[in-house]
C-alpha cells in the first residue's frame, strides 16, 4: 500500500467524499470523471486503486458501484503515519 503514493487526484477524491451530501450517496466513476475533468477510465483507475488500498468501499447501487470512504481504514493509516511509520 505504501509503495503507491497518493497523487493529488486521489487526495481530491478522498476530500470530496468527506462532503456530507457526497458522503451519504457516494460517488460513481462518472461523477469523478465529470468533476475532475478526466476520462472515465482514469477515474475508474483512481477509484479501484483507492479501493484496493482499503481507503474506499464500493457499494452496488442502481447497477453501478458507488464509492464511499472507509473511515476506519483511513484512521488506521493516519495513525501509522503519526507513529512515524
């Protein structure tokens, strides 16, 4: 997990998912592509990487995955870095 740095795009996705209205419904790849102005395949790549790292969870809804933050995992990772890992 730590060998793959989070670039600004992935940090922006994580920050966007903290907004209350977005956090409650989650984001689709199309949402991310439109908001960030990137092609859909690029958005899917970012979302899959964040999911593989355990920072997002994909919840199926309306036939497509909606991504939400995994707050417990994010907290665990933050604590690792605070300890100087």
